[in-house]
């Protein structure tokens, strides 16, 4: 079971403040009425007892009677005002009718950064040059202008010494002034007086005791113990009162008395809770004295951290005092500071305000009042110098001075731009921009169980959000944070405890910016409980909003628990949760689910909103949270609470909502897995189809297949299928035989008369269809009959003989019959003779022995004289460059071809029948073959 503080506390606090102001005004009216009554009564007595006094009824009918009636009227008005005061005044704790209302509406902390009262004390002794003094003035202006709370107060004091009549060791140039918009402008104006020395009023020495005394007196004039009080002292030297008569009669006694009086003033500062932060610059600094001042004042800082404890600081010279002074101010103020750019105008200067900041000031050290500054937010929009814009408030001060500052409440986080301009002659010095900021975070607290019993250990979980309602989720923004809690209540002394975000029980997840701790309710607790948490980190403070609760009963009638999915959704989606309820009572109980502390712009609906549990039963009820279509993107945050309808002021359980809303993706983002899978499938199918088609085409391609024409096992001719000659797995060929010549193989045209056809199937099988015959399967190297006693053997050399560009090892660009016209041995056996006429000397070319043709045989031409006569030469004839391939033509062959071409491809007188290249007989007869154009003695 869990419980939390809500926005009702803040609204009740504001109502209480308005009531208090009304009561104050009524009291003032009552006092004025009472004074008027007393004056009237005195007048009446004078009328009734004076020399013109009357008696009887006539005594009350003249001017005096009117005076008496006026007095009665005034007394009646006073009585009515008093009655109004009684009505408006809060009831005493014992009044039963109004006590709960008063208890349920504690005073909520005001919005904005916590105020601080501070004094800027500046050394004006003669040891300072005019340039050093000017830099001191700018440093003092930075502090006065850069204050982030409009409820703070500041005073500016210059100091030197008093060495002759008419002089004073201190010069208060700015009295204690509230740092609102008008007050900061007054501080900007009056601080400039520090730049003008008045030696008639301030001596040349350095009177630290008088400076501390003046600052402490001004800061403690009004009794405000809750407001921190800080003195920032800037000096370039050491204690020097040796010429001040008030410290003694001689230099030694004055020096000793000065040290003693400084110790006394520091002791007073400690008693009055006034911190002292000294800053020295230059080489003549007395570090021991500055350390004594820092340690002699009040040691309690704005946070329980070493960086917030007063300490002295020294810089080398006055050029660095503005930065060092502002950093010292931020440390004492528990604020963060972000350095920005430094450039000569005209220029754009950038400075970053982190997301955790809720209040800040952008300070610009212009040095020259002629420099003008224009401010732009992280979205590039020009912001006003006063008023509100996009949820942020703006106030500018110091525009006509060397330092100006733009105070921003609820600033937009990111990179701000300051555009600096200056007329000619005023651009010689660099302009620097810095941001001083503070994150005053709101704590959202969950107590589990919501109403713990005395002696029971409870779990406390805290989340943090800015005033814009943005939950802090980045642990880097809270580096070094320390979160503590305190439980107070009736019947026991306050109990302190710590909370952590380290993932150790009871903390569920490390570094999720959800701090968790445990506290045991003391056994003496009797009723009301008040839980407060405090966050301390560089630049971070907490609002100390309390969580009010009460101790639970010994045996609770209803026990409830909530679980909600931690998820990411889109506008319009739902989030699931479960409400578990155990009703130990004898009557039914109805529990209601409520939502609170959601981020701005959240549209959230719970369904069902109410659950009724029968007596003596346990029920787990699922519910849904519907995210509205107009919900702003980002983390919803907030809590869901279950309360008993019979006791709505006592929550039974609560749970944080860890839900992030993201923009609904478009259809490509929603369907990209399916699209990607489909595209991959299409690519795979396409690749498979392409590979399959390529394989089919490869099986249908007859390039490299060699045909051998045989008669009685002797090779008469060979023909190799060249690239592009087979179409769709078909290669037509013919057997040509001229007059007096041996039969030859020729490529035929599709559909040519007498053409045979070599066929490749899709499965890779080779088949032969002789002219006029059926289609028959053929084995590699086996002979198949054609006609006229001729056979054809098919050699499939596609896999081993394929060469780039579609060429085969046995053919050139136009194919190769595989024979050597000069008598080389194509079988590689050493027998270089071919015997197409069945002479019996056929060597390894005898296909009856099943020999396979292997191209590449070599050697000189051999054979009978007929062979030599047929080839025309014993040595290879000269070749044309284009015919430089096996089976190329000789010069004599070319002459025969030309002769036949002139006769249209027919037999000439005394010559064999031939063709003229590819234009001769059907089938593209080619004379490039063994024995072409030779004489056959057996013809």
C-alpha cells in the first residue's frame, strides 16, 4: 500500500496564503477602526462635559448628537470587522470541525529558487589601480545582476579605513535591496559608485573588522532565520589598520587590536549564522587571514557537501576575479554555473542551460554600456526582455551598465544564443557570457504501505521533476546527488534515513533516477505522519513538499496492490495493469482508481475506474490505461492510486507509471519486417530462378560438342559446335560429299533438306534425330548410324573444353573440325597419319577401339605420297593472319575456292564439285577439312 502528496497541497497552500493576507488586511482595518472609535469617544466626552453641555433629550439633537451617532456607527463597524477576523482566523487545534482541514492543508513552499540575503563587500584601498577597481565593480555587478531569486536581498559595501576626521572605514553604496526586477536595476546603478573613490570619506587602509561588522549588521537587521546569509568579500591585500587611531595609540597596538577585533567580528558572524566567502587577487594576499575569515564565520552551507562549505579563494590578478567571484557565488548559492563563449562584438555567444534548471540568469560581461545584446532560446526564437514567452518568465536588468543579466524562470533547456553588437570604437574588448542556474526539483514520493502500522518497516520511493512537469531520467544530470528523508509525526521524535539509486534492495534498478529507502515507523507513533525528502546536488535543491499520512490499523480491513506494465506506447494505445484486493471485512468495499502527477499534455483514462470486492474474498482485476490521441510525446510519469470509496482520504496503494509515449510510426516502419522478408524471399526466388535458368541454358547450349563422321570406324571428318550456333538446344548439320571428295560435316540451316539434328534436352541428355528418322539418345563417344553406311559419334566436351568467350580448346572463333591438315596426330599417340580411306593404318584414330579424340597432337606431316599430294606440301603452307588456327586454308585451297566461287559453287572442268565458302550447297559446306579438294584414286 502506498501514499503520496498531490497538487491539492499546493493549492491549499496558496489558499492559506491568500487567507492570511486577508486576515492581515482585516486586522489593519480593525486597528484603524479602533483608533477612530477612541477619537470619537473623546470628542463625545468633550461635548457632554464642556461649557455648552446640554441635559435632557435636547442634549442629543445638535452637532454633538451627530458626533455620538458617528461613534456608534464606528463601534458597530469595528465589531463587524472583529467578527470577520474571527471567521477568517484559523480554528484552534482542538476545534473538531476545522482541525482536519487545517491539518490537510500545510503551507506549501513558494515557487522559484530559494532566497538568500547577501552582502558584496569590495576593497577600495589605495593599493588598487583604477583598472583593478573597475574589474571589482564588474565582478560585484555580476553577483548583484545574476541572482536567480526575486525574493533575495543584496547590499553592496565598499571599505577602506578611517585615519582622520571625516573618514569612515566603510561606504554602503547600496542598502539592502530586494532583488526583484526593479531592485536589480537599482543595484546595477548604485554599484557603479564603487568605481569612484572618495578619499575624504574613506581612508587608504584595509579595515577587515569594520567591513565584516557592517555586512553582518545589515544582514541581521530583520529576523529571518530561515534565509541563508552570506558575505562575499573581495580584496587585494591584508589587514591594514596601523594608521587608524581607533585601534590604539601606536602601530603595534593597532595591529594587534585589529587582529583581535577581527576575531570578535567573526565570532559574531558565527553566532548570527552568517557565512563569509573571501576572494583575494594579486600577490600581496594574506592567505592566513582569508582562511581565518572563511573558517571563523558560520560553517553551515546551503547543502551538506564540501563544495557548499565557506572557503577562501585566490586568483593571480584582477583579470580573473569576475569568473572566480561568480563561481564562488554559485557554490555558496548551491547553484550551477555554465561558462559560455567570449568574443569581440559583433558576434554570437552561446551558453547552455541544462534540462534540470528551473531558474537561471544569463549574465553578459559587456565592459562597455554601448554594447547591446539580443537573446535567442535553443529553438532559435528571439525572447522578450520582460514578461512571459512559451512558459518561461523573463526579466532584464543592467542594460545601461557594464554587466547585464537576463533572469529566466522555467528556462527551455539547451543552447542559448546571445547576439552582441557594438558601434565602431566600442569593439575592442571581449564580451563573455555565462549562465548561473539552479534546479529546484519537485519530489514525487510513494510510501509503501501507504498507512504503515507502528513498528512496521515502510519503503519510500522518490522521483524528481521540474516545474514544467518533466521527470528527470538522466542520472548524469544528478551527479553527486544525495537524497535523504525524515519521518516525523505524533508520539515520536523525527527519524532520518537515506535513499539510494544503486540497484540494491529495495531499489529495483540502478541509475533509473528512482531513489528508494526504508524507514521503520516508531512503535510510539499514534496517528499523523509527515514525510519529507531532501535532495542535494551541485545546482540542485528540493522543494521539501511533505507527504502526509497516518498510521494504519493493526488488522487492515482491505489490502490492495497495484502492478502496471512498464512499456512504450503510441497515442491511442493502452497500458495494462492489475489491481489485487483482499477484503478481510464483513462488508463489501469499493475501490476507486485515480491518476495524479502526470506530465503536462497527458490524456489518460483508466477503465474500470471502480472495483467492488465482496466480503471475505480476494480479487485480481485487470484494468487498462488508455493513452489519448492528443497526449504529448515523452514519459507520462505520475502515479495511479487505489482508494477505498468509504475512506477516500486514505490511499490503499499506489504505483508509479513508467510509460513512454512515442510517435506512431508510418506504414513503412510498421511493416518493414514483412517488407524485408518479402524482398528477401523475392531476391532468393529470383536468384534461384536465375540460377535454374542459367543451368537450363547451360544444358541446352551445345557449344563445344564435337561431331565425328565415321565410316567403318574411320574418322572422315570432325565438326565442333561453336558459340551461338545452337539455338534452343538444337544444332542442325548435314553430310556433304562432292564429286571425287570424301564426305564432310557441315552446319546446316534449321529446316534444311536432308539435315540431321543434334538435340540437348533440359535434363542435359544429348539426342540425335537423323534426317527422316526418330529422335534417339546418344552416349558420349558412341557412334550412331546416319545413312549410306555413315555413322556419327558425339563427344560432349562442354564442361572440360569451354574457354572464355564461348571458345573451346579444340576450336577457334568459327569452330574447329579437330583435324590437322598437315598430318599431326590428334590422338596424342605418335601416329601422325590419318587414313580416311580404310587403308588399315589408322593408329589410335580407330574408333572401333573406342578411342577418344584429344586435340593438341603435334609433329611433322607423315604418311604416303598420296597424303603429301593431297595436302599440297610436305611443310605447312603459309597462313593468313586471320586463318591462324587448326584447319586453316592453304594458299592452294584458297585458289581452288576462288575458282569455285566464280562458277557459282558448281564443278568446273577437270575439278571436283565444291562450294564457294558458305554460299555453296545447303548446309554451309566448308573446304577446311581433311582431304578437301584432293584427288581420290579410288573414285
